[in-house]
C-alpha cells in the first residue's frame, strides 16, 4: 500500500510499517489516527479514529439507510437508535474497542464506519462490524474502511478477524475475500462466519465453501 499522510500529526508513514511499530501507548496513537486516502474509483476520502461526537453524525445518517442495508448489518430492522445507544456504539478505548470512520474531505460527511471488538484488551481475536451509507455503496468505501481498520487492529495486536455475514450479502463476502488475507468461510443457518488471518498474505486461489456446518463462535461482546 502506498504511503499515506496522517493529518493529525503531519506524519507520512508506510501502512505496513505502522502495523509492525511498537508504540509506548498504542491506544493513544490510534485515537489520533487520521489518514487521507482514495478509493479505487478515485474518490478522495479521510479515514479517522471514531470519536464520541460521531453519535450525532450516526443519528443523521440513520434515516438515509435502506431497510436492506440495516438488515444486512444487524440481521433485523432496528428502530431509530437513541443518542444513548449511539454513544455506546462510538465509545472507543482503542484497546478492546477500536473504531474508525470514513468521511468526505470537503463536507466531512460520514459515509462509512467500522469497529473491531475484543472480549479482552489483550485478545488477538476481534469481531468486525461495519456499515456504508447507501449512496456510497459500490464506490470502494468499504474496501478503504476495512484496510485501515485492519491496520489499526494489527497495531493493537489483533491477529484474527471474525465477521458474521448474512447469506444474501454477497458483496460483503467478496470484499472480505479481497482484503489480502487468508479467509475461511463457514455456513450455518442462514449466515456465513468469515475468519481472516491478519498474520499472513492471502493465497491466490481463495474460494468460498457454502456447505460447511459450524457451531457458533461468538465471543459474547456487546453488539450495540
């Protein structure tokens, strides 16, 4: 990946080096994460650490989300969340809860957000959740979001990503397979469980097996 500019501290770094660097206080470093990037369709974006005041942006974008987007993300249609609920969603400590947002450079509009949740701050396994607003889906936002979120996770010691994907969400399956890491996909009762190994590069012939039965592997972290 090309070098990117971290706006908050005017650093220029290589993202691979970032994942290998040992910071004295990695959580503080990640809380300042702010990077300029561009999607494969040449849409300029900013990627930054999730902040407490993002609850207001989340509340603003909720009415723009289609029922399909909500169902693919939450596996059910949820009512408009309260600010208290959104406060819990954006409450990051950058140890057990690591999150980032994708925004547009000029308007600062939030167009995507994602989180990695760990049962313990020193666990090397994290559960992924993310969402991209409808008007900016299929524009490369999701790929940029995951690239940076996984880089942040690797800095904090995450080695394995777990993601539950609805069986109709083929776009998310393709995205996860194309992130550059080995992927295992298992299917059970209407949903895929996807496991990514952040410690290795992906093989050239990854394939999805739709016929493997699995038992639940959730860590029991708060889904809000």
